[in-house]
C-alpha cells in the first residue's frame, strides 16, 4: 500500500506544461514502469518452486497453439490439392488429420488450463503462508499502525488477485504473443503483404493496451485500498459490536459501512467501464485487419497470384487471432490488478521487523531475575518521548510496584523488558545481559506477562491455559489453574477444562478471563513476571481471588506489577511512582508514607479505603489460609485508624 500510494501521489504531482517538468514526467514514468516490472518479476519468481508444472503449462500452451495452427494449413491443402487431385483417400486422410489436430489441440488446451489454475493455487498457498508468517514476525510498532481490515484484505482479496493474474493475465498474454508471433511467421511465408497488414495491428493494439493500462492502474490500486478500508470498517464494528449496541449506534455503523461500500462500488464500476471499453476497441482493430486482409487477399487472388486455399488459410489464421485479442482487454485488467495487489502484498513482505535478533544473539538460559533499567528513555516511533531517564534495579525475587496516573508510562515501561519495543537511549538488562543482545524467543520464555487487556483464543479452556507451553501435561495445567484460583470454576463448567470459551472468550466473565491469563502465564514458569493491571475491572471479590492467585505466582520471581491495590503495594520491595514518564518517588510503603509526597496523597485518596474493604472480605471469605488470616488480623487492627482516615479523606474531598 505504501509503495502504491507514493507512486499514485507522484503521478498526480507531475504537470506537463514546462519543458523541464516534462522531462521530469518521463523520468517518473520510467521509474514507475521499472517498479511495475519489478513487481511482475517478483510474482513470476513465485513460480520457481513449481517449475515442473509451470514448464508443463508452457509445453501445453505451445502444443495447443501448434495444433490450432495446423488446421488452417490442412484446410488450404484440402482446397488447393485434395479437391483438385480428386482422390477420396486424400480427402479422408486430410479430414482425419484435421480431426486429430483439433482433438490434440483440445487436450493440450485442457492441460494448459488445468495446470495454470493449479500452479496459481500453489502460488496463492505459498504467498498466504509467507505473508502470514511475516505478519507474525513483524514488531509491535508495525501492528500498532496497521489496520486489521487492511491486513486481512491483503491476505485474501490481494492474494486472490495475484493468483488470478497467473492464468488470466500472464498466461493469456503469453498465449497472445505466441499466437501472434506464430501467425505472423506463417503469414510471412504465405504472402508478405498480408503479414505486413497483420503486423500493422501490433502497434495499434499495444497503444490501446498501454492507454487503458495507464488509466486502470491507479483505479485498481484505489479499489484494493478501498476493499481494505471496507474490511477495517467491518472488522471494527463487528468486534466492537457491544459498544455499538450499548450506544445504539447501529444505524451510524450501517451508514458508515454503506458509504464505504458505495465508494467501492463506484470505483469498481469505473474500473469495469474502462475494462469494458477496452475489449470492443481491440475487437474493432481486429475486424479492421480482417477486412483489410480479405480485401487485399481477394485482390491478389483475382490477380491469380494467390490460391483460394491460401486465402482461406489466411482468414482462418486471422480468426484464430480473434480469441487472444478479444481477451486482451481482460488481460490488461488482470495485469493491473496483479500489479496493484502485488504492490500491496510485497509492501508488507518488504517491511522489516524493527525488532530483530542481533547477529550472534545469545540464548538466555533460565534467569535468576536481576533486571536493570539504566538511564532508559523511550519514544514511540518518531513521536515525543514518553519515558525519560528511568533507572530501576530489581534484584532477583523482588516485587516492584509501579504507580502513576493513567498515561504516565507504566505499560510502556513494562513493554521494554520483553523487548516489544527498543529503548531510544539507555539499556535494559536481565542478569547483566542487554535485552538487545539475546534472542527474543529466549528472552520471552523468561518473561511472563499478564497484559492489561486479556485476550483469549477461540478454543477450549485447556488450550487457552496451555497456549505458551505446547506439551503441557494435565497435571501442570491443573496445578497452574489451582494457583490461579481457576480450578474450582473449571470443574463447575459442564465440560470442565474442555469447555469451549468461545470467540475472544466472551463466555467468561472479566475476572475469569484474567485468571485464565494468569494460569497461562504461570504455566510458563517464568523467572520474571509482569502484571499490568491484572486486577483492573473486576468485582471486589474476584479481585480478591485474583490477588490471592497473584501472591502465589509472585513468590520466587522478580515481579513488576502495575498496582492499584494496597495489598500488592504494601508487600512490594520497591514502589516507583511515575509521573509523565519520570520516576518521581521511590521507596517502600513505609518510607514513602514517611516522606509525605505524591505516594502519601495517592494513599490517602485511593488506598486507605481498600484496607477496610479487605478486612471485610477476609472476614467473610471461607477459604482462608494462614497467610491471609495474618493479613486479616493486620487489616482488622488498622480498622480503627481507617475510620479516622475516611473522615480525613472526606475532609480532603470537601475542601
Ligand atoms: N502504541 C503507542 N503508540 C504511541 N503512543 C503510545 C502507544 N501506547 C501508549 N502511547 C502513549 O504513551 C503514553 C504512556 O502510555 P502507557 O500506556 O504507558 O500509560 P499507562 O501508564 O500504562 O496508563 P494506564 O494506567 O491507563 O494503563 C501515553 O501518552 C500514550 O498516549
Ligand atoms: Mg497501562
């Protein structure tokens, strides 16, 4: 898309008025033609792994054309020699030969048709795999900027256009060239004047084709882009259906879709109109040539310089030219579609992943979990810096809690650790190794993530839990589920762990989904754990369950947790307060409270009331282990002060 758009833009900006600019225009055309040829060559190169069937197609094409060309020659012989000689056997032989040639032609035409379609399917299969594989390897930054609908249309519509280009464009063009060439040579041998008339049509047809192609090309590029845009509209409103319904915006969405759909229809119609014009023009050119040949041929026959048989053969040959020329209109269309779709597909394939393993990258063994951020700054793309000079030293097994207003950069900071993005300056190390110097796979095996928005696959509960570990045993899955406080729930489901959780796991509640995500990460048994708001947006009791699960998960691992819950924060070894991408305060719960800065304010506003709530939940929740009872007692003992604080907080608010 990117390449195509820039070419289209280039085309628009050229004005032909001044001499210098005209030169520029020629230069631009040359460049654009070069780029086009490169795309065609790349599509043709896709045939390389299937060279045998491709060769078979070419052989069939050659033979079917050859047999087709024999027939008029045989006809001429029948008229000129067979009829004159008066031998029935000669006629019978000639008729048999004509039949045989026609049958052979049919057979090889079938071979050519079947093989060309077959190789196009093989190419489409390869291309789909290639693009999909590449999309999997592309970095976060690419996926941040791409629309799912556009990518999906490349995977489907564009690949289909490239597939069709092979039998409908490339092969038919080849057929036209071969037929034209062979007939020209044959005509040259029969009568040079007639050959000359036929060859006269070449520049006319070429000019027509180029003219139409030039106008068709941007149109088809627009059609493919709009098809992608329509896909985006569709994908967005379907996957956001709950929001659409909640805001009663069905009509708005329908209208949005209709507008895009209409635009696409208009573009398609415009392209079709242009394509449709093309064909009658070509046929007209062909008819003019036929008339010319018959007329000139007639004159020559009358002058006794040409036999009637030869004239019949010549007209037969001209008629044979009809079918490739008639399809030439469509050939041009498929060439342009192949070009625009090829441009879009290769645009994706040529995008290099911005995060790649360094040459000779080390494989990170199981880590102890010593994580350091050293003077780390970061900006998304070319945007403004969102993290400034961050320093963190997380010792193995420590819990680092991150606090800060929304948009302060907590998630961004955590995404640098598994190297979803590369730092702009400074470095992130794990056990002393710069994350840019180890393989991504080994790094990510050691860093477990529970992301802010949980995504589950359309599969069973078991498959979702074991997503990161291909050969996980039943026991491992159940253990992970137990730690994530998911096991009881799983057992209560009709099919247990084999329950299908539906598209995007919609049959699960928010809290259940989060616990699946925790179990999934836990199964990896990573040395470093990242929990980005793993307890957001769930009810208080579920949150308590998740919190319990998390406590178990965090044991013995270096954990980074975006915390909004006091329980986690209080147990953290280090608390970092982020503000606008800077660490503005750091310390433990006690030291930060004593400091009396931003943390104290946050604590007063948000955290104190949780203490009271937790005490209530703990008192009423039946499954308490010793550890929790202790915190329960602690929570109860602070209840008195909580009450006082509540009043204090109200004062704060009224003020
Ligand atoms: N993919 C992205 N591309 C460009 N900018 C981004 C991207 N993701 C986040 N940002 C910007 O970076 C800044 C920090 O965002 P981040 O998601 O790290 O905040 P956060 O602290 O996690 O917030 P929250 O508490 O709401 O999750 C924000 O200004 C945001 O607009
Ligand atoms: Mg976040």
